[in-house]
């Protein structure tokens, strides 16, 4: 009898130990899964700090525009042709580059407000239909 009670105690201890190990492995798996879920982490980061992302995109756009800038022909530089046109087009491009992020933010706000109103409208219609079905 003493041996069987010792065995049951040992089995109970082993079972508790394996459950604790299983729980630790599950928690480690969940943490690793969250760390490797790049799309949701990126989405949360953009939602939590939009100003930093907007500033970073503007800076990256300027850097890319300077890196991939095409060289102008030497003939235009010597003769002076196209200087006014080049300046005005350059100024127009610069203004459009500055306006593009603001336009994107404005458009996304409009879309968000529209979809939110449609969702609220759908929920209210659904709740009234459910109330009618009850009676």
C-alpha cells in the first residue's frame, strides 16, 4: 500500500509539472506569434503614431527624389532654355508632393466617417428589425 500511494503522489507531481510546462510553452508560443505578426504590429504602430510615420514617409520621399533625380542635359544649361519652365514645373511638383499626404489623410478620414455612418446605420436597422421580430 505504501508503494502505491508513493506512486500516485509521484504521478500527481509529474502531471502538475507537465501541465505547468505545457502552460509555459503555450505562453511562449503566443508571445512569439505576436512578435512575428508583422502586419498587425505595423498597423498598430501606424495607428498609434501617425505623425512619425507621415514625417518618415515625407523624408523618405525627399531622399528618394534626390537619389533618383535625372541629370539635365548640358545643352539646356548653356543656352538657358527651359529654365523658367523647369523652375515652374519643379515648384508645381514640390507643392504636389507636399499636398499629397494631406490629401491622403483627408480622403482616409472621409472614407472612415462614411463607413462608420454606414455601419451605425446598418446596426440600427438590424436592431429595429430584431425588435420587430420579437413582437
